[in-house]
C-alpha cells in the first residue's frame, strides 16, 4: 500500500485505471496515481458528482445548478446553467447527457444544445437509459421505469455529427413538429431541412429564400401574393440568374422600370416595344421616351417630345434624323409666325443603338453541384407542403398570363397586349390539347382494324411492356477531376479537383484536432487554392457558338487510361520551387529587408502542405524547410518588433538587449548567425553587461567572421575580461535551453509548460492555446495534429 499526500482535496472521484479526479475548492484535477502528478484541471466550484461516459471520452461534472461537460483532457466543451436544483444525471448510449431537475427530464449535447424531454410529477434519480425507457429511483427508493421520446435529441445529435442519412430517416418517419425545431434548424444553417416541417406559407417563403430554393419560394409567393414577397423573390432570382422568375415578379409588382431594364439586358426587343406601348397608355412620358431611345424609334421620340410641349427638341430631333414631314408639321402647329426656329447642328449624326447579338430566353447557366441528402427528396413527401404543386421552371410557366391576378398582372391600363404574346398561362402545359383542339391530328378516324389482317401461323405478338426491348441509359461515368479525390489523399489533388472542402478537412470529415496539421483559418490560403485550381485543366476552343472541351493534364500521363494505375493531376508547385522561395527570402534577410523576407518565408511555409512528392527523402526535405521557415520567421518578426521599440529609457534598452540575445538562439545560416551575435554583442556592451558581452564575443569568434570584425571583437573581449560583471539583470540564461514564444517574444525554458503549433511547430505559452499561430497565420495552437502529408508513396 502506498500513501499519496495531496493537499486541499475535499473529495475523490473515479477516473479510470490509475487515475483519480480530485475535487478542490475551486477546481477539479485529473491526477495520475502512478506518476504522482496532476495531468489537467478544470475550474469549477462545488462539484457534487462526476459521471463518465461509457467509453470514458467525456465527463459530466455538475454542482447544485450547473453542468459542465469536458473531454478526457479536461477541456470544457459546454456549460449549462439551471435555475433549480439538479438531482441526477446519466449518459445515454448515443453520447447525450440526460439529467433531471425537480420537475423535468432534460438533455444536453456536448456542443451545448439542450432541451426538455418530458415533465415529472415527482423528482426521480436516473440509473440507466436504454432506448425509450428510463430506469430510475423515486424518493422512496422504489425502482421505476419511465417512457421518454428521444427523437428530438437524437435528431439534433445526428445533425451535429453530419449523419444526414439518419436525419432524413427521422424526417420521414418521426413526428418532429414545433417552432423550436424550426428555429434550431435555421440557427444551425439548415433552412432546407426546416422546409420539410413547415406548412405556413410565410415561413416556407422565408426558409426557401434563405436556402435559395426558388421553386418553393415561387409557390409560396403565389399563395401569399404580397408585394414584399414578390420583390424579395425578384432580388434572389436576379442573384441566381433566373430572369424568368424575376420577370414574373416584376410583372406582379408592376415594376415597369426594372422590367424594362430586364428586357434590355436579355435583348428582348419585342417585349420592350410592348413596354413602350404600355408606358404610352400609362402616360409615363419618361419611360416612353427611354424605351423609344433604346429601341432607336425616332418617330416615337418626336411624338413624346411633341406631346410633352418640347417643341424645340421635337423639331431638332425630326430635322436631324431627316423626318421633314414631321418637322414641317411641328413648325406649322407649334411655332408662331415669324418665330425663330432652332438650327440643327451641321455635324449631327444618327446614333442607332446596336442590336442584341443573341436573345437570352433561357435562365443563366448554373454550376453543377453534388446534391445533398435533403435535395433528393421532395418537400411534399417529407413534411407535406400546402397548396399548389411545385411550379414548372419553364419560360412559359413563369411569364404568366394577364388573367392570373385580378385585372391582369399589368393592371387595367395594359391588359390588352400581353395575353397572346407572353405565352400560355401559369399551370398550362405546352403541347397539351384541350376541348377546342383542331382536327389536324385526329388519327383515330383512320385507325386500322387488326382483326382484318391475316397473320402467318405461329406468329407471336409481344404485348407492350412484356418484352425486354426497352433501352436503359448507361450510368454517367465520373469526371476525370472527380476521380482524383478517390485516387489520392493529398490536399493538393483535392484542390485540383475542385474539392476545397475535403482539402480543408484533410480529405476526410474529421474534427479540427484531428486534421493533419491543425489548420483552422483558411483565409490566407485563398490565393493558393485558386491558383492551384486554375492550372488543373486546359480549355480547348472549338468552333464559334460551341462550348469548348476541357483537357486534364496528368502527372502519370504515360500510363494507359483505365489501367491499373489511377489517374492523378499534374504537379504544379514543386519542392524545388519552394526551395527557390526560401533562397530568395534568405537573400532578402542578408540585405536587411526583413518585411520582404518575412512575407517570402511565410509564402514558402504555406506552399509546403500543397506539395506532392514521391520519395521519403523529399518528405524529410520538406520537413526541414518548415523548420527553416519557422526559425527565420521567429527571429525576423522578433527583430522587426525590436526595431520599433523605443531606446531612451533603461527598461527599453534592457528589453532591446534581451530580444537581440534571443535572436542569437534561432537556427539560421552561418552568415546570418554572425550578424545576430554581432548585434547582441554591441547592445550588451553598451548596456555595461560585460560578462554577457564576453560570452557573445567568444561565440562570434568561434563562428569565423571577417578579419576586420574579428579584430574589433577581440578588442571588446579584452575590455570585458577586465571586469566580468553585468550591470543589469536580464531575463536571459544562455546555459538553460529555451524556445522563444512568437507572441510575447519571451523565453520558455526547458521544463516549463508549452503549447505548440500543429503546423510549423512553434512553441507558445499555454495562455495562447487555441489561438491562431503568429507565424503561419492559419494553424491553431496546441491541437492534436497527425503531421504533414504530402506523399501517397510509402518509399
């Protein structure tokens, strides 16, 4: 039996084999019994119970009115505060913590989402949960079994864990209702899922607009028929390039100006002429003149000016464009006898608007994207949408007829010109016959009586649908780029294929702390991703009006296509190119251009994860490049910061000397080491720290500087050896190994707690845990990272 003395511990909880949880006054500590030292702790006062999940991956600590969920590293995942006392708690088999208060059974997920499962008449104490049954004890210690409905928290858990097949199954089979589940889905960014639960047209419209589902939004807008809805639908339709929906929305809201502009940009001159007539009927002189100007109709322009009383402009327009009869009519009817007429400019020319090259009748083309789980099922089959079926997305359906709204979509003044020209009404099908069909296709009148035909003996007539003579279209093969994501686990190959999301996840749906190098902020990678993707394919032009063909450069182009070797994209940025960037950065360092050098080292560092190499030796070289960039970035950023500090006060001089001393411990090239030690020697000697200056002088002589520098260094060394003392105490111990924190530029000596960047490996003080690294500007500090992966080969 061994005795372990741990002060200030008020209670002990189980924590697995060889581990204990120690409750102190204001925290709970995970203690290793074998090593006799604390491993981690979490701040929480007055903890009453500690309940582990079945796999010991999560721990629930709860006091009188607060629950804290932590992982096995004692990192807080979420906290839930209750207004009344918490009675008991237990982990569900799916990883949800279920607990009881005086009058409720509640739940909380590890991401902080929580809610109520059911109400209670009397308090109970949970012992086990299995399926829909809760096993518990009441206050008389009698066992009881309560039935619960776990659908809500299982639905949320599946949604959080991205198990969309389970979500879709629950939507189809379970009764998930209530405004709370709709609000939850909106909050979590799943409006397309919320659409399956909503029957109210106003809510359906808002969710459809948020998710970009124009078909459902159009259906809801028809039911509501409100101006605000049509305006919002037109705005979203314009963003998606669906100008047919936009046209219908503008018609419903009678927005003639925007509708006129829509016809202009789509090149529909025929409808613009109708808009001009409508403007004339509405007595809209400005719109009438604008339409005439765009269409190049000079007579209409003269007519508008004459009717508006602009006799001089009307006369000049007619004379300039050779309309002498019109000009004479204006002169005789609008000008008095002897009144001076305006003179046309002798150099005036007729500016005729250019005709549109191509009429844009169809919607703008959209990119093909992979449909998700929720896009494959119609809304009506999952939640039952109300009212009308989904709208047809064809041009005839969306333009509409004038009879759909009271008085026509254009109003009473303009309903005479749109019925026959804007296509069939909403709901009509093209090519479908009606009661008034003509006789042109009455094939039944001349039908053949098969009984009058003599067939040969033994002839076998196969009825329709009985044989196998039907055609099944082959399944479309995946594109070349799509196969790259299957054939390779490298981030650069996924980027080349357009799979930015899978590249960011490390080519698998893993959480942040399991990504290969722990990158949390990809904003600095935008230009790298785009430039990499742009070189993945080559467009080969064809004849005019025909879409070009894409060709995909491959790095294993010598292997036969469709053979055993999978196709992989060609390599763009190589290891040698990254080495060239590092070499240029070192040259900038030698020239003293520190800001330029920092940008180049960071650029080289960011390109390393996007490399693709074959041999293990090249992987090791890439790792060394990362280390080189890290050391130079630490030193150069620290030196750039030092140069901005004031130098007048004593404390400022001491801080300058400390940072120069830290710079000498960065692993740089020999010529750069000489410069750093020389700087530290000068500053320490000026500060009267002669013992420290003597050590730098010896180091500088050992590095083999130039003869003139060596001579000066020896003179300084002789002067320092007369009095080997330091006038000021600095935070610098050259004999104790340390790393420099890039955030504070202070040393972290050996044995002190340290947090490392998962990408570049820089060491930080523990208070910067979870923040973005100052060197690479993208990776999180102190996250578990599996390491750099830039090769598919095991050689």
